C-alpha cells in the first residue's frame, strides 16, 4: 500500500474544496453584478428625495382635482341608456335596496341629456359643456370601487389608499419619493375650497408616518400670501442679524431635543414659507395675468363661488409652472351641507344641487386644462380627477336625490403618458356596480406612480414593523390607459 496515498488524497480533497468554495464566491459576485446590470443604475442606486425616479418618467408633476361629496358618475361621466329606458321602475334584483341613508325608491334617469363629444364620440353630459372639449384627452376609469360608503373615510381612502386616518397621502408619497422641483416653493400644496375643508380635513393631505416635511402646505387665492418684507426702518444688516440669532436658538433647541422631529420640520416649513414669500411675492398676485386669461377662467364671474374656484384654478397653474411637484385642488367642501350648497352630496334634490355645482366646476376646470395645454405643460403634467365614491342609480325613497354608492363610480386622468379618449372598466347597465374590469384605488395609484417613474412595489417606508406602501399590499399598473 502506497504510504503517500492518504496524504495525496487529503491534499487533492482540500484542493477541490478550496476551488469549489472559490467558485461559489465567484458565482455570488457574478450574480450580484448581473443583477445590478439587469436592474439598471437608476433602480440600483435610487434613494427617496433624490429627484430621480426608479425609471424614466412620463410626468414630473401632478395636479389632483378632488370633488368631495361623491359626485354622481351616471350624471357626470358614464352614460346609462337603460336608466332612461327604465326610469321610474324598480332596480332589477334589488327592488328593496337599503343603502347608506335608508330605503331606495325606483330608478331615476339623469336629469341632463348626454350627447357625443370630441372625435372619440364619447357620450358626455350636457351639464359640463366646457369639459366636453377635453374628452379626447381623458382616460376614464369607469369601474372604480371603494371600501367605504361614508364621506370622511371615503375621501381619506381615495387620497391615501387607506380608509382610516394616519397614512400618507399620494402627494406626500410623491414628495418623499421625488423631492422638490424648486427651492423657493413647497413640494406639495393643497388648495381648499373657499367653502371649507373636505370631510376629515387635513387627513386628506397628511404626511402620515412619513417625515413631517412631506405634509402639504395649504394655500388658496382667498388666503393671499402676506408680504414679509421688513419695514423700511429696519436695515438689511439688522434683519440678517435677527435671522442668525433665530437660527442659532432654533438649532440649539433642536440639538437639546432631538426627539422633536416635528419642530425641525415646522422650522423648515416656515423657512421655506419665508423664502417663498420673499423670492416669489407674485405667486398669488394675478394682476400680471392678461385679461383674456381672466375671461378664460371666469375669475370675474358674478357667481361668487365660481369666481373663487376660478381663482384657485389659476393659482394652481401658477404654482405648477413655478415648480410645485404636487397640487391638490378642491372643488366643494365638507359633507352635511345645508340643502346641498356645500358639495356634490345630492341626497334630496340632485338637479337643483348640480345646477348650482356644475357651473362652478365646469368653466374654471376646463380653462385650467386648456391653459396647461397651451403652455406646453401638459406634456409633463399628470392631471387626476377624483371623488370618494359614486351615487345610486335609484332615488332615495321620497326624494329626487341619490344615495351613496361605493360599488361603482368613475375617476379619470389625463396628461403626460396617458392615452386620451379611452375608457377602462364599466359599471352595469344601471351604474349600480362595477362590472367590467373592477378597479381599486390601489390600481389607480399604481398607474399614477408608474407615470411618475416609480415602481409602486418598491416605494415603501418602514413603519411599526411593516414596509408600508401607498398601494398597501395590492396594486397593478393599468397599461391600457398608457400612451
């Protein structure tokens, strides 16, 4: 027996093991490099607030128009001929329907006729003649569904992807992911209606658990920016010295109380507000706007509510063109209005309510879209129209109004990367339930994030033991509405 054989075998064995381990390590390194190559440099190196998306974006800013009160889809956006045919008859299969406010009566046709609009020939309500001019640019989501039939949770759900308060709004997520487009204006601004805040108020534009700086700053044309320029008797040196002292005291307090992140965010917000008001004092000064723009929007309308909303629409355009990343524009306010004067919540007198609301909304909103187009801004601006849920196709018993309906309604979008003149999904023949391609707000926002160059599954924030997302654990990009 060869005495060198065991030694040779051990040496050969150890050599093979060493080579094998090196091979495993080399494989891991090669796999890592291959993964990085496949992912691409933007995804591999992406971090929130860098101003860079996960992948090339179609849109770089968002205008979200919100109509609180649950605007009726079958009266505004989705034509239902069967409602006209069966007006006054029971809803088949739900003859004894009980909804949010009680028992429902028979089917009720829309009080406004529909007619073809645009080159697409889509049936569009005659209630909104100015908006009809934009039908070929809009992608309608007609099969939307909600998890709640109550205004407050419904508004919060559509704005944040969750029906309870405490979660970041879509604007806050966008601010967190992409950061600011300008140093002198907020990244995210909410413009409440002159009639008040929407249901659940500031929860609709909250930062939730994201850093406080991502909450929207509220601004409106009826709340003009104050002039913060110092009085003439205060020299620039004195003003500068005062600012330095204030900075020193703020930093000292922040260092002694590091847990007070809200304070630092508030200080940052006030500093931004000061920069904004000192460097852009004309942001809400409409005097420089030519007369034809004022006529386009209707800022001089004898209807005070329409004039106020028109000025907010003009303010939205001025903010977007100056670099605000995300603008929330509200048309109408909280629920429980007196005789429907405050919002789209038409429980008793649908026609009378919407005859008041439609002129307020129609011309200014259409003018804002036209203005964005003629300035070339629609090429990289994504416009969203949202409401919390829809309305029933039936009358509420003993009334001429419609009750809440979370089972089917319409949202829409237009602008950068959107295939206009399209419709995705549909409710049934009466508008009662989403029947074709039922869609959730999570899928809607998956598509929004995609147009912003963001992967909805990658955009997350670790909170309370979970990686939270705008789309929760759901989501899907609706590619049929992409250009």
